[in-house]
C-alpha cells in the first residue's frame, strides 16, 4: 500500500502528499452521489450570498463594534476598502454534512487552502480509481477567474500598460509555495514567483540630487515595482503585525497603505478579510433571531437551514444544556478550538493554542459525519468535513478533509468521486 501510494502521488508535480513527515493525501476515494454534491453546492451558493450581503452592513459599523467582532485596531483604516467588485476571489466554506442536513462551520474568505487538491489532484485520483471527478471542469473555471481578477484589480490602479504581477508566499513552506505556484500557472499570465521576505517596501518617495529615484511601492528582487501581488496564503491578520526584523518598521501596515493609495493591488482583496472573522456568524444569527428586515424572508429561511446558533457568550448554551464549540474569531486548521458539554465542561480541545488572544465565539456543536478510510496504517474511522470553494462568489470544487472531530492540520485529504458520467449528468452536476 505504501509503495503504491508513494508511486502514484510522486507522479504529480509539486504536490505535498505528505505533510510534516506524515501521510496527508490518502490513496483512497469516497464514492459520492451526484445529488449530495449538488446539495453542497446549493448550500454554498446560499450561504455565500448571506455572507456577501452582510459585508455591506459590516462596512457601516463603527470601529468599536468591529473591534468587538475581533478585528485588530491596526486594520480599521483599511478594513472597509472595496478594491474590487467581488468581496473575495477565492474562498472556501466548510460544512458539516450528515443525515440531519448541511450546516456551515465557517467561511475561509481571505486565504483558503485545499486548492490544488480539489481543482487538480482529485481528477488524477478519480482516473486512477475509474471514477468520474465531480470537479472536472472547475480547473478551467479557476483559470478564467484568476486571470480576470488580476486584470480587474489592475484596472482600479488607473494604469494602462501590462501589469507587473508577482505571486508570493512564505518560501520555506512547501504547501504554501506549491499552492501559490499552482495558482500562478493556472492564471496563465506573465508573472513571477518571489518569497515574501525578498520583497521590498518603499513607503516614501526616494530622491537623489533632486531627482525621483523610487516612488512609493512594493518592489521585487529585480528592482521592478509590483502592480498586482497575489498573496493566497498570507493572511491579513498576520500581515498587519509584520515588522521588519532590522528596522522594526510596520511593513504590513505600509503594504496596506500602498493598497489604499492605489500604488498596489492585492488578491484576495482587503474586503476578503472583512468576512474572515467567525464573529460575522454572530451578526448573521443575531439578525435572524430578531427577524430583522435586513434579510429577506427567503434569506432568513436559508440562515435557519444552513447556519448554526453562534454568540459572543456561552450562556445561551449552558442555559439550554446544549453542547457548544469555542472558536477564535480569527483562527485556522482547528487551532485553539475547544468543545464543551452543555454543562460548560470541556470535553475536547486542539493542542495548538496560537489564537488564545483572539475574541472567541461560541457555536452550537454538531457531530461531523463518520467514514471508513484507508491509510498506510490500515483502515480507520474518521470524522469528515466537506469544503466547497466559491470563485467570485459562485460554487465550485468540493472536497473532504478526514480526521478528528476538530479538523486540524493533521487531517487527511480524502479524494471524492462519482460512479459514472451518466449519473452525474442526470443529476445536473457539471
């Protein structure tokens, strides 16, 4: 099994089938019904609509309210920026999918991962197992969206020449780098990859003997000013706190100021960060409970169907004796997540505590569904979480992470497939 898996995945260029020296991509596949994939995409479409509509409301909130939702004060001068027509180019919604229905866990609006797995690798695994890929046309869709987003972002700068485009990530992180270079290939534009730590920020004009030598901007290692920066794996909550190790200057804030001053376009845009806080679900659920006219009758029905009760305090769950989850408003990969019984007793937690200082939210707990998976260690039972990407807000590739009840960075990638094309077409999945 180990040799077969290794041989198969090593034939896929620049893919991290192992992570942290542990098995990540399973040589296994979960056969799904086309109807289930369709239902997940429908849920993603409706949930995405609710989130994106809520973004308009968030921009009208005062700074104090935004801080209560977990947004760092450093981002407040930039958080309401809308540099593109869409709130986010690539985002991913994570779902609990079981017999009782489909419920959204969170929206990864700013820097979603799991991209190459679903848009590219899943097709290869399906072919190997003789199944149809439910994401078969989504890689072409991704390419169109990326290219369009880059040039639309550039247009907002008011320039007319061909843009200088740089895709960037932390160069020492294999998954981040290869995700970013994959996106660069799919964009099919003239661009270069550069590690983040090699880029240079010039925040003020530099003159020499009265002559302008360098204007404010972000520069690559060749000294060329960057017009569009694609920073798929560089979260704004990390960016805003980044400081130069030598000068201690706030380089993250400098970069955001360049965006505000239209010296640079970044993708995903700053508006994606506006939807990254899990506390947004507190706002959405609060408006639902108030039957607030901000949402239409149909939208209220969608919230009831797909959202979980979410609050800034745990009192509601303790009073009703319902189990709940404590999550950091900004957090990733299950880090700092804790599960509680209705009594308030903690029953499970993630070992990582990176986001302990973030504003927490409290959400009703539901069990993830369970599936049998095949690993190098043999058959195991795992909890499974479904993810569905949104490209420009429209549903796209679907996939599964398998692991513990808290889906963390040690979870597996479990490919999915459909039995045959005729079943797929019959149910309207393309």
